[in-house]
């Protein structure tokens, strides 16, 4: 066994196992600061993901083109997010989650700001493609760090709060765009949306701790790790103690370990479940405004439906995180998806004439679908983050997120077909996709269990035999 492996896995005299200590930790001020920083990344990720859609009309006018002529930018963005998610996860486990997150945040911010100065559609597309790599790469490292620095009792809730950052960013950028676009133009919107993540990346570099496992792996002494652990647990940790993780036997991770280490089937099932959840979410965001306009509503009403849908998604992520702790993941997901399918079937069988005559009922239905569709997407991310052990967590989350992003690409092709039969095929397609989603996810063997009460942990060291 290498000396590096020995430092992590073979406790010598005066050693301390980290995992159980972190699991039983209370949610103190330092952990909340970490959560705030990580949630801020996801909020700005959500902001930058929407700036192109909100600016599309102004961009096509300035460059004398039409929407279909720049559809390739959307395709590149989705592909970039998928590649970025996979790379971010793998690189985070290999080179450190903090540095990967800092770079990813800086990249999507800097390239969004740079897009404000382009003079052609080609360069706008190039900037968006590279920015999308950063947006995709941020999520797996954010999820992994959130799980590591939150005690088991609050972990699912914390992950739900972090995932709620994406829809919150979508809501905030809508408000920002309403004030900036009419007076300052799309370039100012891109500049503001891009500079904020650049500033945040500097803050992350200064304040965000790296993964404890990575710190132990790379450091020859435990001084830095003991300082981080002391802040997280609120207990005094001697730098002379040997710190280790009991459950882990490897210090390196690869995709092959996921394939051969008993995680392959769960990874496939979770990834497919996330694919269907993302497919539904992007079908709603991309195609439901068109559906409601064709049903007889105006643009203002159509925009209102999306605002309520996004608000539902924000609350759905937090609700899912809370109920994971109370009910466990399987029961929570079944209830969320069942409710969503029920509302989809209701809208599916509703006569077309009544859809145009029931604006209040439609708004209520769209809010509930927001809780159940993007809420389920966030819930699956909360789940997948807790399926894998610490040393492969970013990689596992990255793979699932990458496959999920393919669902966004698929929505571009399935959406027009779903619209062809009005509400029957549109909401029928959503109901069927949600059914496939829950069948995949509930078959996963490693479910998140309801949280039992943790007793306060007194610091104990272990003597070697």
C-alpha cells in the first residue's frame, strides 16, 4: 500500500475518523456560510443560463437575423453543459473540488461578460459554448461540497436549498432583464450577469474550504484539515491527530470504479431518471409558452405561467430536501411525481375550449407542476449526491448531470411533436415521461433513508493495536 493510501485509511496511534464526526455535526455558522457561497454559485448559474433567451429578440434585431438562424447556439449550450458536468465531476474528484468550482464559476462569468462585446453571431455562439462548459462543471462540485460540509440530519435540506438556486436565478434574471433591457440593451445585461460570477469566484477562492478528503490526500500533515474540521464541528481538533475516513479504501477514482464497484446499475437508473425529469422541465420552459399563446392567451399571461412554474420549482427543491429527511427519497419522489402526473392527466383530458376559459385554474396547475417537475429534477440531484461515497461523489453526480442534460437536447425535438395535438399530446407526453422517470429512480437500490436523530458527538480518538 502506498504511503498516501496509508495516511488516509490506516489509522495509526492517536487517530480520528472524520466521516461520523461530520455526519453528527450541527448546522453551525461556518457550515451556513459554506451553504450560502455554494447556493450563490447556483443562483448565478441560473442567471447566466437564461440571459440568452431573455435577450434573444434584441440580439436578432441588432444582427439582422432570425431565431432559427441562431438555434445552433442553444444546441451548443446544452452540449457544453453536458460535457462540462461530466468533466467537472471527474476533475473535481481528481484535482480538488474547490479549484474546479472556482475555475468553472470564473469561466462562465468571464465568457458571459465577454459576449457583451462580440460583433457577430459566430463569436456570441463561441462565448456561450465555453460559458456552458463552466455552468455544467459547477453543479457536481457544488453538490459534493454541500454534502460533505453538512451533517447528515440537514444534508438533504441543504442540498435542496442549493438546487433551488437555479430556479431562483431564473426568477432574478427575469426581474433584472425587465429593468436593464429596455433602457441599457442586451449587452449591459450580459455584462452584469457575467461580472457577478467573476467577483464570486474571487470570494470562493478566499473563503470556501476544499474537500477535507482532498486536503488530507495532498497534505503531508493534518494542520490545514484539522483547522477546517474544527470550524465545521465547533470542537478543538489537535493537528497531531491522524485524520481518516473509515469507509473508504481508495484514494483515486475513475469511471471504471463506478462501473465495476457495484454502482453501475444505480448510476444508469438515476441518470435515466434525471434524463426524463430534465426533458419534462425543458419541455415546459421551451414549449409551454407557445402552447398557451396558441390556446388563446397573450404573451403577458404566458410569461406569468412561467414565473409561477419557476417559483414552484424553487419551492419544490426545498420541499423535497426537507421530506427526504422525514420520509426518505423513494416515498418523497413517488408522492411528487404522482401529484405531477395527476395534474398532467387533468390538463390532458380537459377540453381545449376550457383551457382558454380557465386562466386562474391554469395558473394554479402550472404552479403545482413547477413543484413537481423541476422540483423532481432537483430532488433527484439531492438523491444522487448521497448515493456515492465521498471520494467518487463529484464523478457520480457529474455523470448523472451530463446524461440529464441530454434530456434538454431531446426536448428540442420532442416539443414540436407534443404541440401538434394540443393539450392531449403535450401534457400526455409530460405524464408519460414522468412515469418513466419514477420507474427508473424508485428502482435504485441506494435510496436516501429518513434521518434518525443524531446525538451530540464527543471527540474521541482511536489508539492503534
